[in-house]
């Protein structure tokens, strides 16, 4: 069990996260979300590595655009919302939490000796 609010990262992931913070994070909230996901992924005390990067930084803009287009086609958002990027991307937080939970379950099963 990992102490609360403690994370372990390998050096390649650490460097990539510094690059993300400098080049890709658009708001302070992006960094807070990253920290929260890192804490959630670290609950078993394992060292996080590059395999965890996508889970840590969340969805990409390209994926956001694809989901916006799908929401428009399904009638969830209007053409006007699509054109102005005003739609709420309801899936984003859900998908991030689901991925985090699945990854955590996989690590737990591995720690118990199960092969995945």
C-alpha cells in the first residue's frame, strides 16, 4: 500500500511529464488533474512508467475532435455547438476514470500472481 498522496515514477516518465507541463498543459487544472490521476494510479505503491503516460495525461485533442464529430452525428450536440467547440465532452472524465480503474485492477491482479 502506498502512503496517501505519494507517487513513484521512473526517470523517462518524469522527464516526459515535465515536457507535458511545459509544452502541452493548457491550464493549471490540467496539472491538478494529472496529479490526481498519478495518485490514483500509485495506490498499490508501484513505480509508474511510460506505459502509464496516456492514463496520466488524459485524452488528446484529436480524440476530442473525433468524439465531438460523433456526438454531432448522433444528435447529442447541435451543428452550432460542434462548430464552436461549445459542447460538453461528457465522456472525458468517465473514460479517464475507467482507464485508471482498469489499470489499477490489472496491477492488483498481477501483484496477486495472476497473468494478464
